[in-house]
C-alpha cells in the first residue's frame, strides 16, 4: 500500500481528482494519509474532511519566522508517515531540508510544458496569463520530481493542450486541468503504486 500526503494551497481540484481516482480504483493500492495546506481557509481542506482524510493547516503567519514555519511544515509531513509527497497546487517553496530528506519522493504538477512558463513567479493563473500574452498555440501540464530549484526537477510526464482563439486565462486553465492535470497526476501516482515508476533511492 502506497501512503501519500498531498500538499495544497487552494481549491484542490487536483486533490479531488486524486481522491476520486483512489475511490474508483483507478489509483490502486494507495491511501491518502494526510492533506496539508498552508492556507487555513483552503477549500481543499474541506474536500479532504468530506472524504474522511486527516487535514491540517500549517500557516506561515502562525510562526515567528520562516525557519519555524519550515520546521512545522516538515514536522507535519514527517508525522504523516507517507512514502510519497504530492504537491497539488502547493504554492510554497519547500524547505531545502524537506527536499533532501524526501529526495525523489516528492512530485509536483505544473500547469505548463516545462521548461516554458515555469520558475519563479509562474504559478496558478499567472502561467496561463503569460501563455496567452506570448501567443503560443500549445501549452499543457507537467508532472516532475521536486529538487532544490523551482520547477527544475526531473520530468516524469507531460501532456500538450491546445490554446484556442478567444481563450481567457480562466478558460485555458480549466482546459489544461481537464485535459491534462486531472489525468496525469492520478496516472503517475498509480504508476508509482504499481511499481512501474520507482521513487526514492539514489539519483
Ligand atoms: C493547478 O493548476 C496546479 O497545476 C497549479 O496550481 C493549480 C492548483 O489548482 N500549480 C502551480 O502553478 C505550481 N507551480 P487546484 O488547487 O484546483 O488543484
């Protein structure tokens, strides 16, 4: 049984896709042991609670400094006892210590075809705004392992999505989610649970 902890910051539609896939058996032999958010009012926390998944908020302003926040975040992750950490719209830069400790055990979903439209400042709707501003005709989503950089870790899978005439950032975001994100992330977790994709170990 693969134990996963899911880290979120917002609405949690990717979390919902994972929950649904686990419940329908599309992700096999996997248990979501904990959902952690850096926002106390993240709707994702309610999604977790509705499905009986332990949910916890670890909020920066509740701690005197970044080091204390990082320590609390790492403690929350450690307490989950997870084999795999899934960043599903988690908009906090991870503490380097966590990355070291969970080397090749943290995956992230990013809403573009890395290395385009990624790195510092590219998150959420901003990515899609930048895609439309540049006028590219194809975008997509990427699932990758997390390393010390921002969106620089080894790429696991990508899926292209068409940009259409008249798209707004919101319309494009929704298409990228429906056609790529909600499919890719559960599929990667299932591959890991089935042993088709190895996690942990040496790089
Ligand atoms: C998703 O589009 C995810 O790819 C993106 O935030 C959104 C969260 O939506 N993540 C990033 O931009 C990470 N750099 P959700 O809360 O509905 O899953």
